[in-house]
């Protein structure tokens, strides 16, 4: 449990389940793509869009029927996912015609608030700053466990992107390897750093700030913009403007600015559409290998599914089959729409 104020003693989280799940996911090697695929068939039994009275992320009201969340005065809670794709004690993968391995790792659920009707973008700036600190703390705690190599926090919001619980929450996946997408990004960043002795994302931020056409928020320490190379309509990147490789490296002023940038983007999404806006928010940071990574930059990428005001954008043949994204709306157009949305943030304490 985490809070900006002292958490009272005596808060106890009682497991809502009498027996452990005995999750035992495993990995299978995809030789053509050169990547691991996780298998966890027991996830078919996970809780799916329950009615409000059975919300497992709401605080416990009856100790005889506990939820995942204890009653008490705290702001954010983290617990192990009961239906994980990666598990610390995964073992004995099946013998197959392709290489297999235990899916060792960790999957955690991060509950942003006790209020089931809230949303991340509607929370106070102090809570969003606290969340950034929570992600830093979880990354530190997960580093070194079970050969964890990469920690990736994310939030799925909306049924359109597969959310099974609507209570505001995110997840953290801690992988025993660097997954393909951050691995590819890191390789590009590393090559750029070796050639230019500067950060690729740092230079992109400089160029976006100078151009200004796609910038949604900017102050001295953080920026949010629609990248000129966006692959999704309304894709937005948010990050510190100064060097910062992971959550733990954020300074207090960077954290405060990043919270303001993040909230601005989320409010613009909802205000533009005048309804809760679905998205996948993914945070990328340095690997947990203990090495310095001056080439990389902490940042998040938003992947919203909307293409126009009345149609959804889903991945199709060229995106899934070829890996080349085909866009029928310009980043400058979606950036202009979002720029026209006026939002007001509360004054920082």
C-alpha cells in the first residue's frame, strides 16, 4: 500500500481465495520471429467484467467476503496478479518440438484509487506523482528477482482494448528477458548514441519542441506530443525533457512536470470525445541489468484505437501480417484536434 499521508497500522489484506492458484505458465520459442511466446491457459478463468457489487478491486466491506483490496486509509495498492502470464515459481515446461522454458517472472496489479468510478486522468496531480513513485519502487523491488531483465508498467483502459475490470488500475510485467518491442527500440537508441553521442529520444524531443506543430504540453521538465511518425491515430508520447533512463532516476521536479503532462493528455482524450477514451498506455525504461543506459529515455506511449469520431482502428493485414502500419490520418491532424481541447489542471500544492 502507498499513500501521500501516513498509512494507519493494522490494515490487513485478506486473500479472497482459500487456495492458491498454482499458476504455472510456460514459454515456447517462435523460431521464425526469434521471440518467446507465453502460454497461460488458466487465464481463461479470470474475472470478467463483474457487476459492481462483486468488484474485486473495491475495498473490502465485509471481512467474511474479502476482495483483493483491504479496507483502510491508503491511496494506491499493489498485489500479485492471480492470473499471471509470468510467475516466479513457474516450472517443468512441456517437452515440445520447439524449445520451451518456465515463464519465470512477475505480474502485478496496481490499483490507482479506491473509487471505482474514477479515472487516472481525473485523479489529483499528487496522486499521479505518487503513482510515478510507485512504479519506481516496484521496479526497484522487482529488479534482481528471478533474473528479471525488464519491468514494464502499463494500463489498458476500455473494453475496446480488452479490459476485464473497469475499476481504475494498471499492471506491471517483469520479464526474464527484454521483450521484442523495447529490445528493438533499445537497439535503435544504442546505435544512434554510438553515432551521435546523444540520445535519440532527447533529439526527437528537441526537434518536436522546435517545430511545435504536434506538441500538446510542454514545460521546463516534461513534454507530450503526437510523434511525426505516429502509427496509431491519436498516438501520444510523454516524457521528461532532460535525461532520465528510468522511474528511479526522476527528480522531484521532473516527476511533478511529468504528472502534469500525463494528466493533460488524459483530460484532452476524454474532453475531445466527450466520453471515456479507450487506450493502451505503456511505459518504457532502461533494462534492469545494472548497467548505465545513457542512450535511452524513460517515456510512455499511448496507443488509442480510435481512427475517426465514429469508427475504431484495429490492426489489420499489413499491421499484423507484415508489421508495417498503414495510417489514413496525419499526425498533424490529430495533434491539432487535441491542441484545440482546453484543459485546466489544479494548482500544485
